[in-house]
């Protein structure tokens, strides 16, 4: 598994320890965190099970998940462009 400062310090549940949630590869589920964060350990929910379940995720599954997200964002962008153009035409 690739290790970065984010995989060693950040949490997919509790966020980026560097305050960069929008680009953090752990928070955005591009890379898996190496171990549960301090908040996960203190958390009363069963985060250990969630963490253990995620360790078995393959790179293909991650790629598939992000491909779906990207396609969905592209559709949303197209819809925004359509609405903007519609507003321009109605002026």
C-alpha cells in the first residue's frame, strides 16, 4: 500500500488532519489510511469494523467508484451549462 503523510495521519471518516478535505486522498477514498485515527479509536460507534471492511477494497473497486463519481459530476456540469444557457436566452 502506498504511504503518504495523508495515509499516516488522516481519516476517511473524520477528515484530513491538514485541513485539506477537498484534496486529501484518504478523505476522498483514493488511498486507504494505514490505521484508525485517534477519533476512530475514541469513537463509540463500531468504526473498527468499518475500517477493517475497507482494507479489502481493491484498486479496481476504488477506480470503479471514482469513475462513477466522475461520470455523475460530468452529468451535473452539463446540466449546469444547460441551465446557464437557458437563463442567458431568457434575458
